[in-house]
């Protein structure tokens, strides 16, 4: 069994109180998928009429559950979500597809719906067959026992190397009713942006068609989940799903028919805020981290160029290890900018650490004091700013440092 990782220094003191989302109920149990006694299977039961949107990994070696969800999203209706941890059901060939089918059919039978209305995810070790028969018989009990308040249990069931459950909630007044948005996520390693960067499940009682839901989710993911990185590795299982039960309409909330409408913008703002919180939680639970890092890039030729430069910095092992060691070696940032492949002019480049200028116009800043920066680097939260001086492009990327613990966690992952 993998050794337990030390708890992230950013772990919350207490988990948030999660209000019910009318039309959604949850349950979790220990199925013994990989480790005995660990809660590793959860189901969310959704009322008829629930719409679903999703963004999925573009990995060319994606898992069988990702392929299953991709097909389900074509229809946009959902009645059950099933997620297991301990086994990713990825790179498992025809057996993997069969395991996904068995899971979906068992959940559909328990719920009284079609398998196409069942969405599934798996997370854990890649390349090992998943024996769905080991847990499919448990789904009937999960569906029957699902409750509106089991959010914490469900979030724990999808954890692998995570050191704390990641949950967030928002409430928005729309028309005559409050609309609820709840979400939970898992992710601590194998995190890099590629349409989705972990497992994330978001639920709301707002009413809207899939097309509107999809537009909001994709736009939100682009500036939240797709702007984080822990180790530059994109998982085979990355999935972000957003479910809307529509139950708030019966209480007087308006149906959102247009993402650009006033109601649509109000909801989208709250949704983005929740997604941003969950994304940062994932980074703050990065495997072995000691510091949370924000990379702010401006003055690039375009926003896309700024993002690529930000990721070149955030994914550099040299930059990340310098941060871990509280080494104010800003020359490594210069290196990362140069290797990004984006336009850069040495004589226009400026760099700051925590608002203090360390380099300006292609040279060390006249006011640079290494002791001041070294002291700043001792903090738990580090901000690095880069100004290319070339245009109006800007982007923010979030990452963490790289410590010896990251190596230990991943070296021991299968042992």
C-alpha cells in the first residue's frame, strides 16, 4: 500500500457546509477496489430532466470512462454519476470498455434509466484491469440509500493521493428563488491543462439547456482548470462534468435560455468563482508541495502567448526546485521565458518577485537586493510577475513547488 503523504500545509481546518442541491442525492461506500476498508465508490442520483455538460481530456490514451462520457454528452441527459477510485480503467483494452459498460448497466438498472444516462469516471492506477463485477452489485444499494447531504463522503471516495477533500458551494439569487451550485474535485498529481485537468463534478438546481450549460462550463474551464499545473502531466482520465437538475424553476427561478442574458451572466459569474476555488484547491494539494505559486505574465504579443510563457515558467523543474529551496534565482525565470518559443526581447523584459522588481529592461534592477528576495522566498505563497514589454497579452497561471516529497509519493505509488 502506498505510503500516506503528509497533509498539505494549505489543507482547510474544516470542510465547508454543503447545502442540498434539489434533484441530486449522493452515497459512497468501501468496495475494496484497490485498498481494503477505503471508501472508493460513490454515486450521485439525479432527477429526471437533468442536463449535463462536460469537458474531457484530449489525451490520445484516454480511459474507457472518458470515452463513455464522450458518447453520453452527445445526448446531454443524466440520471446517475458513478465514480470509483483505486483503478483508472485506462489502457485496459476491450476489458476496460466492458467494465465501463457493466458499471453503466448496473447503475441504469438500479435507477430505472438507460445506460446512456449514466456517467462514469475512474481514477487510480493506469494499465490494470478493473473488475466491475467486484462492485457493480453495490450500485443498487448506493442508488437506494443516496441522500442530499452526503457531499463530504462522496468527495472522499474519489481521492487518490489527495490529502484533503476539495469542496465548494455558491448560492445565487435568481428571480424568486436561490439557486445552489455545489462542486467537488480530486487531483494532486498528473495535473496539467488539456481541456480538463482532474476529476471535477459540479451540480446545480438551475434550469438551462445543455447548449447553454456547455458554453458556460467551457468558458469557465479555460481560465480556471486550464490555468493550473502541478507537474506538467495530463491524465488519461481528466473529466469535468456539470449537472443542472432544473429544480429551482419550480420555486420561481428563471430558466436560463441564453448565456449572454442577465440571468446567464449572473449564474456564469458564480459558476466561474466556484471553479476557480476548486482549481486552486487542487494546486494547493499538489503532491509534496510546500509553496503555492502564482505566475502573472503581461506585455506579451497575445493572451495565448502569455499563457504559454506562464506555463513554461510554471512547469520548469529548475524554477520549481528553486522555489522549494527559497533560492531567489530569477535567472531561471529568464531561461523559462526564453525556451517558451514565444516572442521575447531581452531589453524589454522585466521580472518581479512579490511586487519587488528584480530585473528591468533586460538587466538586473538597480534596486535589487538578494537578501530581501531570499526572505520573501521563505513564505508559503509566492508570486512571480513577468512583463514582456511587447503587447497587451496577459495571463495568470497557478502552480506549486517541486520537493523531495513529490518523488517519494510517486516512487511509492504502486508499492
